[in-house]
C-alpha cells in the first residue's frame, strides 16, 4: 500500500460533517496510512451533524506536527470550534511551514484562515465562506478540488471522491 508508514491527524469537534470526516479518513486508511482522530479531550466522543460519533484518540495538546505527515480538517460546524484552540493553529502553521499536506473541505477553511496561512493560496470551499476566504487574501475558485502545493481543498460532500484521491496523492508525494 502506497501510504504505509504515513501518519495523518484528523481534527474533530462537535458537529463535524460526518461524511467530510469519515470519507477521507477511510480513504487514507485504505491506502495504508495511520490516522489519529484528535479532539480537545482525549477519549471524548464527539457527535457529527448527522449523529455519527468519533472518539478522540489524542488531544490537540499532545500532538506534534513533526510526528505526522499530513492533516485533515473536516467541515460542518466543527471548524468554528476547532479554530479557537491555539494548539490547532500551531499544528496547521507547522504543517504549512513543513509543506506537509493539509486537507480542508467545506467550512474547514475557517481553520486555515485563523492560522493565517492562506495569503496568495488558491483554494475552494463551500460558497458560504467564499468572502471569508477572499478576505484572508486567498484566491477562491468554484471547483470540486483545488490543489495549491500542499494545500488540498474541496467544496462539499459530492466532491469527496476527487478530494480523497488528491489528498492521498499529495501524501504519497510528500517527503520524497
């Protein structure tokens, strides 16, 4: 499997978009990577918008970007909560500096905005946060998936198949 040995963080909090968390997580795992679900509290069960649970295997505070190869940020309402944690913003900035793949879909762009890493980056998101993305000096496109270097973005659940593939491709190509 082409992603064997790779480690990825998947951020969670209450009201994550169920498909936008689980589809990429399973896609990355199918390729052989380890995915660690991380929330504010290790061991806490977080519930998605449609009732699907996810248990945090690690807390944000115990993570170090140097021990991982990429990060996934789901959409839903969780990103508005996730971006309030300084440790998460530090992880995103560290991943960005190291040019490690950062996957974001739908409202997840809010986390990257709060981390201050989107200036001049071409991205997509749900159209509902287009203004937020552009106000962060990102270049917004209405496309299923946009890859700008190590930042992989998608609009919403129907875009999950090409998004999952693009993230896995970026993860495979990283560190070579």
